[in-house]
C-alpha cells in the first residue's frame, strides 16, 4: 500500500503551496517529496529514507511531523 502524506506550506516565499511525501514501493522502494505550486505545477526530489524527506521539508519550509496529514 502506498503511503502518502501532505502538509501545507505556511511561508510560501517561492510560491510552493503544499508538499506531499509518497512512497515508491513498486520501483525504487524510496520516497518522493513533491513540491506543489498549484494543481498543475510540481517538482520532486527522491529520498532513500522517509526520515530524510521529513527532515528536508522541515529545513526548507519549517514543516514539523505534526503538520503532515495522511491521505486516503
């Protein structure tokens, strides 16, 4: 089952509105961190470990683990 969590960016100085972390179990077994500017514009980075994706979101946007919401 794919893990997917989303958090809103509070300070969107570079226009990123929200982030999503999604597991890539079928291919790389890592995690993608998606940066959304709007519903049609996004870019991503890949991480081997989930903790690294959370840490990057915290460093870049101040998002704590409590800010993430599980998507259904």
